[in-house]
C-alpha cells in the first residue's frame, strides 16, 4: 500500500499543473496579506480607547440578550458578556487588528484557496485515467482495485494537508514581514472560567477545522470523478456546493431538515467565529453528520470503481 501511495504521489508531482497550483496558492496568500496591509495603511487613524469600545459592545450585547432570540444565539451573547466583563475588570485589551497576532490566530482565506485547488486534483486523479486511456493498464495490474482507490484518495488528502501548511507558513512569514507585533490578548470561555487563547494553538486549530471542509469537498469531487469519469463535472458540482451551500442553509434555516444537510456543517469554523445560523446544532453533531456523508461518498466511489467493467 505504501508503495502505491508513493507512486501516486510521485505521479501527481510529475505533473506541471501540480506545481502551478502550489505556486498559485503562495502567490494568492502573499497577495491577500499585501492587500490587508494596504487596507490597514489606508485606514490609519488615531487609536480609539479600547475600553470605551468594549463598554459599548458590552452594552449592546446585554440589550440583545433581552430580545426574543434563539437559544443558541442567546448563549453566544451570554458568553460574550462574560468575556467582555472579564476583559474590563482585568484591564486586558483585545488583540490589535493591525498586529501580526490577529492574522496568525485566524488565518482566514487559506481553507477556501486549498479547497479550490484540492478539488481539481481530487476530480481528476481517477477520471484522468479514463480520459488518458491508462485505466485498462492500471486495472490489469496484480493489485486489488480497492487498494488502487485508497492510494489515490490518500494522495488527495496528503496534497490538501501539504497545501494547508504551505498556506499557513506563507501567512506567518508575511505577517512577520509586513505587520508589527501587537498588544492585547484573545480570550475564550472554558466552562465558567475565562482563559487566554494561544495565538499559535488557535491558529493551527482553525486550520484543522478548515481542513474538514477540504476533506468533504474533495471527497465529493473524488466520488463524482470516479463515478462519471468526468473532471469537468466533478469540479463544477463540487464548486457549486462550496459556493452555494450557505445560501441554501439560509433559505432552509426555518425547517428541521436543514440540520441534516451537508451544507450546514461543512464550515466548522463557524463554532469559533460565533456565526452558527441553525439553532440546535453542536460541533459533535456536525462531525457525526459529516462522517455519515463521508462514508456514503466513499462507499459509492469504491463500489462503482471495484465493480466497473474493465473494458468500459
């Protein structure tokens, strides 16, 4: 199995397109960081009193709690109140928005870029065998078909992992070059206690949450490419669910069925950003739903590939 994975990995990096996608990722991350720096320079103003801003946010959040809100939103607001009160009582300012720590602790954008690039690889890693006419030679080798599929799928996941860490590394390098060190501390509620958040730990945690979206979307593209043997269809459908998922969730947010849709749970970073739009869902529930979809996608992929007529 390890030899199969190594061969698939070498075959992937032998393609010019793989190197182009990697360079494109690096260029996009550098461009986003440079754009962020430019925007910060354009918006340079006198620093406002963080205590006044925090007090204003605290008052606004307390007023929101008095409204008739869904239970989940009410709990999020109550947590925010505890953190803001703790910040004021202990004189702990928030992280500076123009500091490098703010970019490291929440490396936004990397996950979306990696999804787009990994989908291209996942869609074509099986479908290209048919389009290039190498499928017959591949399937006549004395290797079980499920092992061939596993080696290709693992290669896709490894490619996604590599891109995530490349994107994060470039983000950190740009943050240190372009942005100054900032003051302040990020806080979170752990049980009933407010505790500080590690910049590096939280940044890597956000990468892990974002990578779940990469896994699900890439597996869907892998399934479509394996079943229909079409790169274009796999890429098109995968990007369609990636870009329209949030819209579908918002349209169906009043219905119970939305809790069981794939789109609702793909972006697990919502639990850290406080942007959960569907009441009654939790991180464990989202992971359970995503696991079910993942198993279904893989079962379809493996079943079709292992039973497909070799002369097809």
